[in-house]
C-alpha cells in the first residue's frame, strides 16, 4: 500500500509542536505512535500534508503516581508500559485490563494511551476505564494549558473538545480510595487484535456495611463515543451489590445506549450484551473488595 | 517528494541512508536496505510478519515511517544470528519444527526474542500474549509456543 506524500516533522518540544500545529492548521496531523493514523492514511481516509511526529519530545513518556494527586500518564507513554506498571496494576486495575486488551503486543509497544483517547473510536477499550476513574486531560495550546474532564472531551462522533493548535500533553486519574474498586470487561471474539463488541467499565464505592454509596459505569462500542449510564448507576446506589441487583443495573444500562449494527454484531445483540457485561463488570468490581 | 538522509543503528552498525518521508519502515527495510527477511503480509498491523525491534521493542514495521528511526536502534531478523551462529530461539524453532511454510517465522522470532529479553522465564500465557500479534496461517502455534518455552529454558540454563 502506497502512502500519500507528506512532510514528516519531528519537533523537540511540546511548544515547538504547538507552533507547527498553528502554522499548518488543518493540513497537519499530530502523531504519537501512529498505529491508527498510518492505517487511515493507507486506506485513503486521511491525507495530511504534514505529520508532526511527537516521539522525539523528551519527558512526555512518564508514569507518575502520587497518593494525593493520583496518576499522571504522559502523552507519549506507550500502552505496554502502562499495563506493566506496578502502580497502575495495583491502584487502577481496570485501566491495566483495558489497555492490555488493545490490539497486540507490537501495537502496544508503539501506540499510546493519549493516541487511543484522541483517535476517539467508540470502542476504545481504555476510554471506558478512564471514564469511571474520573480522568481528565491536560491540554496545551497557544494560549497555555487547560484541563478537560474526559466526560467533556467527546462532542460527537470523533469530534474532540480541542481548539485549533491544542494538543493533549497528559492524562490524570485522581487517587482511588480504599473503598472504591473498578473492573473493565470487553466482549470480543478473539483475545487479541479485535475490537470490542461491547466494553463495560464499572467502579463502585461501598461503605463499611457493604452498601454502595457511589457507582460509575461506562459503556463502550454502543454509542457515538463512550457513555456513562446514569440509570444503571442509580440502581446500585443505596444497595448491597448482589447478582440480582447487578442484573437489574444491566437491564437499566440497556436504556442508556444506542448501538449500531455492523460487521461485528447486530444492534439487538449489542443491546443484550450491554446487560450481560454490565452485570459482570459490576460483580467483578465488587469481587475486588 | 521529501527526501532526507537519516542516521541510525542497523543490527548494531551505525548506518546512514536516504529515505523519503512517505516511506513505511517496512518498505525501507525491504526495498532500500535490501533486507528481505522481514516479511510483508497484511500491511495493516494485523499479521506481525513485519515485526522488527526498535530500541529493543517489538513493533510492526508496516505501522511506522522510516523517518521515525532517525537516531534509534533498529534490529531486523538479519541481526539475530551472531557471527554466523543462529540464536537459541532460532535453533529451538528448527529443533521443535516450529515452522512449516516459514512466512511468519521471522516475525515470530522477533516477538519471541523481544519477550525473552525482558522476561527470561515466561509462562505459557505470557508466551501466547507475546505472539498475539503474529499470525501463523499454517496454524502451527503449539510448536511455536513450545519452541519459545524451550529457548527460554535453554537460555536460563546457560546463564
């Protein structure tokens, strides 16, 4: 497959990258790992005149954990380094699980979490986990830095809340308390190299009596972007988590999604799998206590 | 057409080469460097036949630009044997009959070598995960997994 012609630029700093983004505007595309972008270019979906390759920017591939501030993952941190990180596995297991499900070892050695988020696929595994952990994105542009909660980042199908010249520089997950546990499950045909038919992340908070005081459930691959399901969440709050309650939450989650039919599954099947995987994800999170 | 000269380390040797910006790393390796051990399969990052190591990490060379390797270390299947001696992984693939048509083999060996460099004692599950992005259409996975496990064992015994 022949790649369209383009100019490859490799800035040495975020500031320089933003300068290039301002200079070239719509003609340019940012590239971290490129494992989505290069396919779009080969398929003729995108033909940027300029590619701003970010990988030579130093210091943006860190994973930093602080008990008060939480977890900060740089925009160039590779997916494989996230799933292998002890602080991630210990404190944010649903993120480690979601990242591990992405594509293959080779892709995760090149692709980044920020790239997965900015590619904005409705089935992106990592995004559901970021939703329930209440992640936020730090973005930098010509006018400085600002923080965007992940829930506000998607404004439509593949439409990001980034202004011209802005780029994501890191993703932050707030600290997880002792009484909060989360899990991510995806329904796939293969264990690798497969997109989720349905992906569900659930985080539940229990008080000392085992009663749920807060719940966050995010659904992937069943709407134009990842969505929370307030109806299912409200079922859990004020109750003990049992298989019966989890099933009721699953039935409510079905009302909060609008899946499509495609090559992987019909809309009807996805609807039903939202019920099943919401139930399983809630119970998997509860099992972690 | 945007052409440039890049400097990188190829299988341990400092190398300069002329590239075009819109050249995939895979086409650069096969057509410019003439190293055809790296195979071209799906060109979409699905099959793993084009797996190489960049700074020791296994990646799909079809999912990278040649321009990205400027200043980095590239290892291809041709860099695995040292001084005319096959590596332990290569020897075990032969001993265990872990290949039939052989098209996936260079990619499998790159993935296996990368795994053993970071994890000298992998479980069977870890071996399977390491080659999850490598398709073998002869479906000889059992022998491949066995060969990688045997190679790990042999390397540990030597050390």
